[in-house]
C-alpha cells in the first residue's frame, strides 16, 4: 500500500516540508536515500503518512467512475 511520503529538512536554513506523493515503503526509502546523496544540504526521510493514504484510497475510486449514482 502506498502510504509513505518524503519529509525533508534543510540543514542550511532549517526549513522543513513534506511531499504530497505517496509511495510504498521501499520506494520511499530508496528515493530518500537518492535525494540525500544528490542534495547533501537537505535531510530526506521516508515517513508513514496515513491521513494522505486514507484520503487517496477514498477519493481515487470515486473519481475513476464518473457515472451518476442514481
């Protein structure tokens, strides 16, 4: 299940943020490792983001089927 996002923090100015794309655990950890190699001034971490995962699971199926309910 895709329930992980990338959280980041700048080691230069202290800014923080969290991505909005969902990944499975292995994808997120791999991406965080790659980003840490490519951008050493920013610390990236794979974090579990259940509220985003739940929202994606609820919203996406409804959007895929646009037929009226009645």
